């Protein structure tokens, strides 16, 4: 478990993964040297990873689906196969009606159909049920105030080859120095800094801290699919405001909403699921517990 100072540093890194040690020190109320030592220890122990989360539309990934997978036999073997597919961003072995759940991103509806067909054809997969995303209302690692950057992205130029190289590097190490980035992409440090700041300011990438669950006391995780009696958007907005709900999407298919929940213990997890079930407009629900998260990879550009 993180102490109070480390937890404050992690929160600051989640807001701005490229904040300087001086900025982090000022925010938390410690010396620059202490901030450097603590952040270095967090990174070395893999209690936090600072990475760039690239906006899907920037790299042409416009289709998202939540997929429940029914498996015959050992779910671990099927999970290994599905985890090898680049389009599978998240994969978990679960306790519930289906043995695996996955989040799948693709370029467009046709590409998504091809990915779903490949999952259906995987060894030991008996069948799948799909919720195609209409709106991603809340995502654990998206930037705060995402709507404004989305408007700016519409007017921003498409990333060129050097932008894509920078995005690929930031995906792997969001705190790589401007000197290190400049050496890799063949630009001056000043030009590299200007490009990185533009990519961040327009919302093309959000540099944030991905925190190991055990480090922050998150020991229980679940998902819940919800059916509603009218429009899904108001229920989704209410769900997104509940503490512990880290993912909300509306969609078409098996459910009208899919939500993700984190909690420090089983009692809190159950309480959050009950709050979701009790929201006005909810008429049915089905939940599943994540027993093992097999894959959680938000890298969307191949390394340079």
C-alpha cells in the first residue's frame, strides 16, 4: 500500500504524467529531491507506470466493442490466444456466465466484424456476445475534460510521421526526456518539446500514471451490464458519477450500458454494484467478477 505522500504523487502523475519533479514537489509539499526519489522508487517497483494514452480517433480506431466469451474447457488456454490479438486491449478471466470478457478496438465496423469473427473461430471458444459501443462516457485513463480536447482535435492537423514516432515512444515511457525523444525522432530538443506539447494540448495523447491495483488497495474488480427502460445516456451519466466506477459505455447488443468497478474490498464492491442496479431507469443487470486480468494494453501505435 502507498503511504499518503506516494498516493498524492500518484494522483498528480495521473493528472499530468510529464510534470517536473519541481512541480510534483510543490504540489505535494516535499523537496524536489524527495519527489525525485519517491517517483523513481514507484517506477522501479512498477507500482506506477507513466505512459501516453493515444486518443483512438487519432490513430484511426473508431470502433469499440465489449465482448463476452464462452469457453469450452480451460479458459487460460483460450485467453492466451485472444491476448495475442492486437485489437484486444483488455482481457479478463471472470466468474460469471461467460469465462472471458474483452474490450476490442478496430479501425471501423468492417474491421471490428473481422476481429469478432477471429475471436469466434479461436480454439475452445463456443460463442460470443457483443455490445457495440455507441458512446464512451467514462474511461479510466482518459484525460479530465475530454470534450474540449475532442473539439480541438477536429481542427488539429493529422499526425505526421514524426508525431506518430513521438506518440509511439510516449506510449512506452511517458516521462522520457525531451533530449531522449529528440534523439529518437531526429529533431532538435526545442522542436520535439513543441510537438509533444501540441500533441498533449490538442488531446491527441494523455500522459498519465497507470497504477498497480495492489499499490492503491484495489483488491476487487468487476464489470456490470445494464439494461434500461428508456434512453441510456442519463443512466450512463449517473453511473459515471459514482465513486469506484472507472468505465462506462453505452451500446447496442446484449446490454445498453457496460460499466467497470474497482473497490478495496468485497463489501465496497457489492455496495457499488447495488448503487448501479438501483439507478433510476435500470430494469435488469448482470455482473461478473474479474478473477485475473490477462491483458491491459492501451498502446495503439507500433514502436519505432
